[in-house]
C-alpha cells in the first residue's frame, strides 16, 4: 500500500537517537532545550515548550490562557478532534465556525457573523483556534483584528504547518496569535514519534505552560512560599501534568528539523505535479491564497461535480483496492457521536459537511517516488474518466 503520509528517517536521525541512548539522560536532558531553541529560532518566536503531543500542547495552551469551565472556545469543524477536545478537557463549551469552501480553513466571514450574533447574545468566545488546514495558513491578520474588537485570544493549531509561512513570516512566529501549536506525529511535517510544541512571545504564557507540562512543580526558590528545606526540595504550586517529551524524541526532532526545508520542497514538487495532472479534470483542489506558503502536509482532491460526488466512496474503495492508501481529512468534528451528545447535529456546519462528502486525500510525503505518484495520477484519472 502506498501510504497517504509517512515519516522520512535518515541515518543521521538514527544516529542522533542512538547518541542519546548512550548518554546519561533519556529525559529532561540537554536535547529538549536544544530542540526548543532550534524551532523557536527557525520560527522567529521568543519561547517554545516541547511536550509529548500537540493534543497536550493545545490543552496547556488553553489552561495558560485562563480558559475555565463554562468559558467558550471556537475552532474549525474541518480538523482532527484534538483541536476541539482541548476545550472539553477543561469543561469549556466548544463551538465551531464553518469553513471557506475554497481554502477549507475557518471562514473569516462566518467568524465575523458568528461574533456579531454572539456579542448580542452575550456568548462571545474566550479563545478561537484557527486550524491551518493541510499546511496553508488561515487569514491571521483579519482574525487578529477581530480578536481586538471582540476580546478573544488566539491559539493557532499549526499541526500541519511547520515549514509554512504567512505574509513573509514563518508559521509559528505568533505575530498574529498568543500561542502556536505544532504536532510531530509521524504523518506530520517532521516527527518525534509522538510529540508537539507550543510557541509564544509572551514570557508569562511560556512560564505557565512550562509549569503545567511538569506537574506544576518548581525548583526555583523565588517561586516558593517558603525557603527550601534543602537541596532536594521542590514545591508543587498548582495542578499540572506529565506532558514531557523525552530526550530521545527531542534529538530526533532536532535532527529532522534540519531537513524541514527539503521536506517542504519535495512535497511542493509533488503538489505541483498533481496540480498539472488534474488540470481539465472535474475536480477541485485547495485554493492557497497569496498570503500563505503552504507546507503541503496534505493534498486533497474534491469531487465537486455532481457526476463524481455520488461516487466518492466507490472511487475511494477502488483506489485502496489498487494499493493506494488514500484517506479522508476530516470527518466534521461536530458530527462525531461525542459531539452529537453535546447537542450538535448534521446540518450545523454545511460547508464542512459538503466538503467532507467530496474529499479524498492523495499520497504526499517524502518517500513517495515519481513512479508511485504517476500510478496514483493514472489510477484516479481512469476512475473519474
Ligand atoms: C495531528 C493533529 C493534532 C493532534 O496532534 P498529536 O500530536 O497527535 O496530538 C491536532 N490538530 C490537528 C489539526 C492535527 O492534524
């Protein structure tokens, strides 16, 4: 099976992990801050907090921003469930803003309209979490302007988008947000096995996230309410978690990061070949506005012609039967049983639902050969005629 996404591990990556295995520290050693500094410097941001997943990063981001039970958070329905679950962990109320039918990201128009009605109803969100779908940034400048007008904070879910850019700054710079989150799951742009990171320019958010990552424990006596009993002493000053990443993972991440530009460029070439091959066919692809350079995490084709829409499952099954590991990103989060239990229903976010019924993700990753890509193109071409 040709997978839709997969990791690319080099000999240098393997050696970086082996070096940690032979060292004194498997966790909480020198590689975690090294990896954090490397990502922060690349993204031109002040602080980076590495954790064991993007899901954890989203959770501590919400906590650091002061989200509490009963507060509201909004995200896109066209995302992985984790973008919304971070609010539920805290007892917040989660709601969604429908997508733009061309960029497949949160629609700024829909956001504006929902903010206006929510202001009248007194139900404004505390945090909005735009998702940079497939690696293309949302229109952050406009979202930032709305955040000033309506008083919400912004977490960018950039799980797809490390290596991408927005208006000439790297995704992760937090120029238009409070916090940006990356994922290092193996199908994402770079991997640590499992892993994630939260980036910010705000020193107090950095301090809160660092505290929450490791049990709420401090060893710095200036943060304690009494002088230390001795050198062994630490204090737990609030309730945190064990969301730490290991040194093994951080060493892999730092090594992978050195090839991020290569990864983006390899994926961009694949995307361009797909774009060319599909010209003239009755399929739509994601519109990537001039304000963003996509990392090209995913390549989605949309069977929007009536003739093809009805055949999405048949085409998907035939691709799988041919050995092509196509996938679908994403099942709208509000249609998941857990969210239906909370009161959402099909029809609530029609653009995301229509998009879902037409989408197929094609293979795009750094181990996809030109001949395998040719095979994908030929197979899809034959199926849609
Ligand atoms: C992968 C992903 C996550 C979760 O990442 P993990 O590192 O697996 O926790 C969250 N949001 C989006 C958009 C993702 O694609």
